[in-house]
């Protein structure tokens, strides 16, 4: 007996009728969607986008006149990606926001499963308390609020303090891992010495012998600007990345891993006139210009930046950085979702 081939007997309208009847069973024909589901490469819905400090700073200060930190709980302008309308997202996995705290204010204690990081953009004399440890925050400091840690912010400053918040909210939302809890009081007790984690874990290569932290995040919760800036400044040209210049990661001092389970953070310096090579990768990132004037080409479009500007780099976009000054360094802070992508073997990189 020959095997049956039946396609000659099938009428196109029979197929159409069949397909249109499928939705009532909540099923669909994979054969019509295979190429859409399994693209050769990532296709991000997020768009490259740059938020300008000179536009956002006045808006943030205006929020300071209209809404108190007590009312707002967190007085933040969220950086919303124009390609991800309706979502609280700066890239498809990462969220960035600009937070303002004014002299004497307190942003009440709460905790949540999303991890948070802060990079201080303006001012000094603010603080964050994380699980009983108060940390001072000044320009350029990088501070962690790992997931499910109680945290409140306050200010003993004489002027506004502004920082970039980075959280994994879009990722946690997709994975339906969001939990949130307010603290019973506005502020929590300060049960540890000021900047305690810096004293215990903040001297590179020197760790306490009587305890070995085993959490999924860095036990060092604050990385001071002076140390990080000096570290990128002192790298020799031989120690540079072709695609990123003099770049260092804020790591967990115990194991050299990322400072948070879901997000890796970096400081990079571009020498006067330096142009990096073009590459793309399957991690998305948020960048903050800290010093200098530069340009990042993303998919061949120029995003020119100055201090305080923030830009989103979606997945798999070709990009290269350039320092536009002939005399001054340019410095970028950034964070990305590499720990997650690496954990699942989804991290890839290409150079052009
Ligand atoms: O400081 O705890 O930008 O909970 C968004 C959510 C900041 C914070 C944000 C938050 C915080």
C-alpha cells in the first residue's frame, strides 16, 4: 500500500474555515507563527532613547514644589521607553527613574522583591537606610538596595539631591515576582554603624575572616565615587576594552560576581577623542553620562550626551561610544541585565 497523500483533496477554504474555528478552543496553529515566535535574533520592541538632564531637572524640581516626599512615598520621574507604551519600563527588563529628595524630607520605609541601585547625580547629604544600616549619599556614589531589604531615604542636605534609580521592575513584572510591603513606621531603627558595609567589605582584596557573606548580592552596599573614579582613571591603555574603553564593574567582593542578582553595573572612561569599536549584545542597558561630552551611535543614529543625560540601549542594537572632547575625559555609568541573560545562556555578543 502506498502512503496516503491527502493534500490534493484539501480545498483552501476548508483550511481557512478550520483555522478560524480554532480560537474558540484557545489554540493556534504554530505552523503559521513559527518564524514570528523563533526569530533569528532578538527584536526589541524598546527603542533607543535619550532623556536630557537640562529638560528633566526643572520638571523634577517642579515636582518638588507640587508633591512632598511624604505624599509621593518616592518622588520619581520614571524614564518611559517610547517603544514600550503602557509599561513601566526603560528597556524591556530594566527601569530607570530620577528621584528627588529635598532638605529634611523622608521617603518612608518599604521593601519589595525588585532589586534597586542608585547613582547619585546631584548634591550631597542625603542618605539611604538599608536593613538598619544608614549610608550617606553624595555625587557619584553607587548604592545598592538588594531585593526584600527594608529601605528609606532621607536628606540632611541644604539643597536638592537627585539620583538615578535602577530597578529590575519590568523583568520582575514579566516573571510575576513582585511583592511589596510598607514598614509599620516611617523610618526604621538604625541598628548598624554608619556606612558599615564599606568598613567591612569596602577595601578591595581584604575581607573579614570571621564571616563570609553568602547572599545573592554584594555585601558591600555602597561604592564611593572617589574610589571608582580613581580606579577607571588609573587603568592603563593596555587594560581597555575595544568596545568600551576603560571599563570596570561594581562587583561583589566575595566572588567577583555582579553586585545584584539581576543587574550588573559599570563605570567606564573614554579618553579625550576616543572612539570605541561597534558591537551589539543580547543584554539591554541604561546609561548615565557622568562627566564630559560624548556621542553614542545606536543603530547608526547619534545620541549626543552631556552630564546627567540618560539613554536606553535596547537588546541587540549596534552601538559605539565616542568622547567628543579633545581635552577632557568622558565618564559613563551603566547597568544591564547580563546576570539574567548569562544564567540562562542567552548572552551573546557580536563585533562589527
Ligand atoms: O527608592 O524604593 O524609582 O521603590 C521606584 C520604586 C524607587 C525606591 C523607584 C522604588 C524606589
